[in-house]
């Protein structure tokens, strides 16, 4: 009975601790990153309406605050691509006063190229495969001339990858997390309560004979060891290796 009561007390403490931790997460989530007033969206190709541009700007601003990383969108009619386009976007981040932690998505309507350039935490925190996946999902919208929803998808998917908002991480798929946690807790407590109710089926009598017991002393004694060596022939010729620095982004066409 005492053991069951102790298990109930432990379970109560676990629930209380979980509530306190969640409250701390709520308090931490209120500390919002203060971003400067920035343009975020540069529609030089004029493919967005004024309303769409305003909405995307607000989305970029909010994502920049959540992730502590600048989100920038630019459309052009220059005809550039590949490294030339990357250099253009990198220079834009620098001249327009964006932080070192930044990600910029560029679309050129002449070359039909779309490229994502990253630097700082955007470069280190997003894998190449994930970056390619984000770009390819946006190209599905671009190919239908739905540029607004393509850029909105870019912001949403990248935000999930980069966000440093503790509140957002804590509440992402929150109902599923709560359900799984509750099931695990219930099963664990049920097992402990069942174990506590189980009767002892073995007594000290099982280990004695004529009210006496005997213990055999058995041990393994290490004597020696044998080591066998074998010479491995190695080629004297040199081998080539792939080099290199980190990839700064992802590019394709729509």
C-alpha cells in the first residue's frame, strides 16, 4: 500500500514539473527578437501585386524575428544565373544592411532561374537536401505563375527549419506530443502499480536446506593472452580527393 502511494506521489510530481516547465517555455517565448525596419521584399520584376508584396513583407519580418535570421525576397529581369546571381544576392544583403545570418530567395524572369542564397546560421542549420527540397516545392508554384504562394511556401518551410522561438518549437504538433506523453505516462504508472500489487512467490526457504545454506565460490582467473600481427602492404601511389568549402545555397529553373 505504501508503495502504491509512493508511485502516486511520484506521478503527481512529474505532472507538476511538466506544468512548471511548460510555463517557463511560455515565459521564454515572449522574448521576441527586435528586428530593424527593413524592406525584405524587392519586386524589381513587378510580378507581385501591392497587396501580395505587403503580405510577404510581413511574413518575412515575422520569420526574421522568430529565427533571428533575415528573410529576403528579390525578383529581377537581369538574365543572370548561377554564381553571378549568387553574387548579386550576396552583395544585396551587404549593401542593404542585412545581418550576417540571412537567407535570400531570388527569381529572375529572363533566365527563368530561381536561387536560394544562405549565409551565417542559415547556411549551417539547413542541410543541402532540405534546401533543395524547399526550392523544388516553390518551383511548382512558380511554374504556374503563382509567385505569391511560392514565396509564402519558402518562408513557411524555412521558418520551421530555422526558428529559435522556444514557444513555437514547444507548440509545434503540440496535440500529438501531449497525447503521446499522456499515453506513455499512463502505461508507465499502470506497469508500476501492477508490479506493486504482485505477490512475492519466492521466500528465503527456497534458498536453504535444513535451515542452512551453502555458497559456492566460483571465479575466472586470467592467465595469458595471444596477439597475432599481420603486415599490410600499402600502395605508394597518391590518391585524389574532392575538396571543399560549404555550399552557400541551391538553384534551379522553373
